[in-house]
């Protein structure tokens, strides 16, 4: 669940705030002196609690009002899930019983993919992206289609290199990619109570590399708030696997779920998987990267078998 550190509307566990705010007039039958000392004690305790909360908040790096951290970079989460009501976005698409979202929400786990797997898969991204790269700050590599950012456009690596692609990527690279994709698929299926075999990988599923260089084309503008299902109709469940660490490898670049009254951030961490239903219940954006380089993979799933894509493989 979301850490309710501040501004929680429903006064969560352990919060004495509601008690403290209650008018003391009901206790007027007591001796005034006793009431006074009780009040004083409550006030002192309240002040201490507030100071402690502020210190904790400050040390955890929370700085913006209305922002809550859903997953902190220092945490190792074995699975945190926050349910949100489904939007109606899925109704305007063909529904697949037992797969199309009926339980919506978002989750984060640091135990699906190991840090080692994340770093090994990042080296695949580095290798591929070194062959091209956008002139703006955001480059992508899609191992399924072969699309690679190059200047203001994209090239197709597979068409460009032909058979020689085997000198760039190895069978082990593709095997690792498939294994990681499969683990993420199982985790997404489990979290939303659907069968993993009902989920199909869909496009675009791609590596992203983002740095602080200014955008040159619309393709580089990754920071706008958006709804995945509105952008890509096939998406039902979106997942992200982070391949670098917030504040170690880059600054900015946090993922933000945008809600009225509260923005909830996921701080990237190598090996961290975050996943969510793709409709407007999960409007989100990525903050601009301010320094360093941020690597991630977006892995998308659809319930519609006709919109499925195959894993990368040498043919
Ligand atoms: C959430 O983020 C958006 C864009 O960054 C901002 O305009 C909005 O005020 C934020 N909401 C809250 C409650 O802080
Ligand atoms: C960001 O990446 C691009 C390649 O995509 C590169 O040309 C540029 O120099 C990089 N900028 C920084 C600040 O490292």
C-alpha cells in the first residue's frame, strides 16, 4: 500500500491527529488544572510527533507538497500493490474474459528480477543503443521490430545489419531478454489475478535511454502526462523494468502516477519492476531527467491474441 506519510485523508493507523483535534469542551466536568496538564502533555507530544514526522519526511527526500513516494529508491519491496477503481477505457475495446482488467491498480516489486539480471540486460541495451541514438535526450531500442533511434528518426537494425546482427547480439542476450520478460509477465498476471497465458506481449515493448539533452523532436518528449491505453490501444497492462538507479545514475526521471490531490512517485532502482493497468486510472508521466542516464524497459501486455508479438529471436 501507499505509505501514508502526510495529507492522508482517512487518518491512518497510529495517527493521533484526529484525537488531538477533537474539542476539549466535552471534558469540562474535570478539574481545570487536570485538563490543563493533559492538554499540555498532548500539545508537547503532538509537537514532538510533528517534528519527528517532518524530520523523517525530510530525510526520505520528500520535498514537494502533494507528492507521496509509492516506492522509495532505498526500499527493497517484495511487492507493494495499490488498487484503484478501473476507468471505463476498457469498455470501448473488445473484452477478453479472465484477462481484461476488472481489478485495476499499480504495483512495484524488487524481487521479480535480480539486480544482476537488470545490469546484464542493461548491457544489451547499451550495446544496441551505441549503434544509434536520438539527437535529443530520449532514445529507444525495440528488439522485437529492430527499431532504433538514429538522429531525428529511426532505423531498423535487423534490416540494416541482416545476418550480421548475430555479431552484435548473442543467443544468450535474447535468452536473458525472454527469461526476464517471462518473469515480469508472471508477476503482472499474479498481481491482477489473471492467467499468465492469457497475457500477450504487445508493441511497442522497448528499451529507453534518457539523458538531460534537450528534445529535438516530439519523439524525445517523454515527460508529458499520458494514458497508455489512449496512446496504444492494444495495451491492457503496462510494466516497466528499471535498469539504473535514481540519484546514483541519474537525477530527475522519477515515474509519477498523477491523481487529483496526490502524485505518487516510483523512484527507479535497477531490477525494480513497476506495473499497472493501462487505462486512465493510471495517468502518469516521467519527470525530466536532469543529469546522468536513465535506462529502462517498457514491457506491454495485451489480452487480445491478435495484437500479440513474438519474442526476439534469430530466424
Ligand atoms: C501533480 O503533478 C502535476 C504536474 O507535475 C502538478 O501540476 C500538480 O499540481 C501535482 N499535484 C499535486 C497534488 O501536487
Ligand atoms: C545524450 O545522449 C545523446 C545520444 O542520444 C548524446 O548525443 C548526448 O551527448 C548525451 N547528452 C549528455 C548530456 O550526456
